[in-house]
């Protein structure tokens, strides 16, 4: 997990374009590169608060699908090439299905 409050500092150097600082953890989660990864859990009172803006279906399937809110096609294709070798049973949805 990355410190979401600092992502804007190093993002341009790593991915080639700048992003504005996030205003909340929830906002940061909405930009995670895949719908399955866009999940956050935090303790509240005597329980847990789940934030999954794209639902849990892809995570539980398991399916990887681009969240195009911030990621580029090039970044996504690099990630899925690696993930396909690590998890051959993973269903990978192409950038342009």
C-alpha cells in the first residue's frame, strides 16, 4: 500500500504525467488502476467500514478490468502482461473489450 497523501509527489516521475493531490482516501481509491483493486477497509467504532466504489464482483471473480479514471492504456497493458504470467487463471479484460 502506498501513502495516498504523497502519490502526487512521485507520480509524474514514475508515470509521465502529473496528478493533483487527493482530498481523501476514498478519492484515492477511486483512481486505483483496476476495479478489483479499488477496495478499502478501515476500522470504525466496533466494526469495519468497506469502501468499494466499483463493487466487489471483479475482486471475488477474479477478474481484472482497467479503471480508466487515471491509468493509461500503456500502464495497464504492462500490468496485465505481468499478472497473466503470475496468475494464469485470472480473467483479464482488455482495455477495449
